C-alpha cells in the first residue's frame, strides 16, 4: 500500500487511471508512481548522463571548453571530476557525457549545473586501464572529444 492512499470505496468516481474521492479530490494511480520509481532506479547507474537546456538560437559545440583533473589524472575507485563550460556556445543545447572503462562502463556519471551553463561532471570508474570519455553539446562532439585517459589504481 502506498503511504497516504486509501482503498477505493463505493462512491468514488474512476476517471481512466485516476480516481476522485467523494470530496472530488483527484488521486494519481499508485501503480504509475511505482513504475516511475523503478525507472529512476534502473537508470541511476547508467554510463551516460544527459542535461538539457532551453536557450534560444543555435548551439555551437566548437565553443565549449572542457578541463579538470578527471581528464588528466583519474583514479580507479574514487569520484573523478571535470568542468564543462558551455557559456560561450550559445543557443539551445543538451549536454551528453559518456564514460566507458576498459572492461565495464562507469559505475556512476553525474552532471551538475553550477550556473551560467557551466557544468561539474563527476564519474566513478572501478577498473584501472584505458577509459574513453565523450562529451557532446547538442549532439556534436566538443573539441578534444572523445577523450582517452588512463585510469590508475
């Protein structure tokens, strides 16, 4: 039973997957809420993460800059990070980051928008070896992408 829900009673009016109680309050179908929760769980450890923005105009991936220790000296088994600065790119854009290890994809990839279209990217790779990191802005690789880095223990 979902917390805060009561069973359907006689007198409740059912509308598709929603129902109204006798006072007319609308309640979402609890099964749909559980499905959404399971979707979030399935995608929580994906090897790629996406962040979308809604700026007007055309996006220019060639003006995006990428820098940080996570691209130069990554360590296995710890959170590595780097910065993506898309403030000069202009226009609409969607940031896509993928981290693919030597044998398995990254355990976790996080994108945090820190403001003014600057993003902090964090990833956790478990296996040492050659790792490929790609960064795309609005579907196009940014300069230097895909990055090939050597993850050390």
